[in-house]
C-alpha cells in the first residue's frame, strides 16, 4: 500500500492532536521520539512499490488453477478495515 503525502500528514496531525489532548488531561500519550518513529515508518512504507509482483504472480497462478478461494467474510473484513483506516487518516 502506498500512502500519499496528505495521508502521512493527516496521520501525523492526528498523533499530535492526541498528544495535546493527553497532555491536557495530565497524561502523556506519545513522546516526540515516538511520533518521529511513526513518521519514519510511514515514509518507509510509502516508498514501497505499489505492486508486489510476487503476490500478483501467486494469485494469478491460483486463479488460473481454480484454487483461488476467498470467502465473502474475508472480503468484507478487508473492506471494513480499510474504510475504518481511511476515516482515521
């Protein structure tokens, strides 16, 4: 999955907002180092190729051999998870 710069920025803004809210409540939720670590991970992930050829090849072979079986529950779980993730970002 490739993340856009705006998704990265929205994630960082959310982390900073949570940090501020936690401080106001008298608790520390994230340190500056933790936020910087998250930023490094997000940038590393976003630099990954958008297509993982090894996975594409594996699914293509399974599909061609009629052994590609994905349940509707699995599809629904992924769709819901991505929708929630998009709302948080």
